[in-house]
C-alpha cells in the first residue's frame, strides 16, 4: 500500500503516474427537518483562530457515514479514527445500514446526548440532517461534513475530495475519449437526493453542451441508491431499455462495481464502456478482464485523515471555519479553508491496467 500524502498526486509522483480530476459517493432531499430546528450559532466577529494552539488531548469525535456497509466510507472512516489516535483523541464510526434521507437523524441525536466534541457526517440529505446538526452546534459540538455536504447553514466545515466541477467534467471527458465522442450514454448515480452526485451530474450535463460532444447524448440518469443489488439491476435495465447505449458513468463506488460486474458476465462485455469512481481493490478484476479500461478516485484514506484533523483543529480553536484560515493536518501538511468553509483535498487520479496493481485500498 502506498503512503498517504497531502495530495493524491504525491503518491502519483512516487510511482511515475499521471493525475487527472475526478471522484465518488453522496446525499440531499427537498424534505427538510430544519424548520423546527434552533438557529445555528452564528460565527461571531469575536471568534478568532489561534493557529498555534495545541490540539486538545482526549477529544471525542464520531464519524457518521451515509451507511456503514459502504466499503469506500469504511476505508475513509477508519483512516479518520486512526488519525485521532495521533493527536491523542478517540474516534468511532456509527451509522445506518441504509442510505435513506432521514436515516442519520437518530444517530445525530444520540451523539449529542453522548456530548461528542465533533460530529463528522457524510450526509445522505443536506436538509434532513440540518435540524439535529444545528442542535448539536447550539451545544458547542463542532460539525464537519465530508464526502457529501450538509447544508452550509448547519455545519462548520466541508471536507471536499476535489473540485465538484472538475469531477463532473472530467468524467464526461474520460468516457468521451473511450467512445470517440459518439453515442448514447447514461449515468448510474447513488440516491436521487445525493448532494455530491447531483452537483457532479449538473456539471456533466453542462460539459455535454460543448461542441465536441455534439454526437453524444445523455439518455438517462438512473439511481442505484448506493445498493449493490439495485445498482446491478439498474445497469441491466439501462442496457435493455437503450440498445444503442455506448457507455455508463457511475460516479459512486458501489455503482461502478455493480455495473462492471453485470457487464462482465453479459453479452455487452467489450461493447459497453463502464467508467466512474471506484477503488482499485474493487475494480482490479474488471480492469484485468477487459470490462473497464479506466476509472478514477482520490485516496479515501487521505480524505478521512484530513477530516479528522480538521475537526480537531476546530474544537481546539486553531481555526473557526473562516475563509483564508490555515491549519496543518498531520502528515498531509497545510490546508487552507476556502469559501463557505470548504477544504479541498486535491485532484483525483485515474487508474488503468498500467497502475491498478500499485495501489491497495
């Protein structure tokens, strides 16, 4: 396994690879639980950061993923838990087994009762979690969203894996190169309300309006709900409904693996291009058997590690979440808080047959 670094491109330099922008998983509905929530504590002018403050010892933080059986989020959360041990804190992962809009609410309420110092959440629904998250903040608990953002009105920081625009546009470019910029394509997403997925898809649609894609047509956005079996069935449905389909983009680690598994064992192998966001360990067999030419992702270990240090920095007063503040995230180095409290890990990476065996996650 390679050593984590601030940017995935650092790992790339070690193995002589080439990086590219792209990434993977998310949550948000129109139904909102925030209407009954107390207002979030405002960031006051008096709140100032002390970048030289030591990280407090004994911090208690909790990771709340979209679902606990998602292999990508399991890797991510474990790295964050391990990072907490570095700064002499304790961390844990709790969460639902399904990725429905309101499934995380009861867990947030429990974490409030446990008086955690920080809650780190990959939101299934940006609005449905807002009420309880603001209740947590009103009690002095810091809230950091990661991978899939909660509403900016109910969290202190968002740790983003990469620029959302780069992710969406790069996925279209990757697929277009493999189908000679011609043919019908589809997207196999996670949930219909997934914040990051929907943002990426909007950038995909915008990218497709450019002249170089005039012979490509997006015929369907399907939703596998980050469930392996449903994603498998949705892939089957797409290929039956659209006999002229040339490619599928699955910007979710669950979806791309399920789509590749279906195509690998079907008459469509070698005829349908499958790409998107996946982990090397998930996708290795499909790259080697010729089902998938290339796919992308960032290092989920780095994302979890960064989120953990960001939460600890907030609780310790090193940062407040204001734009322009800087903090050090252990071995990953220094990061800067951007607009709306967003911290970006760095550009993702493209995997193919030439490099997939160089990584183990």
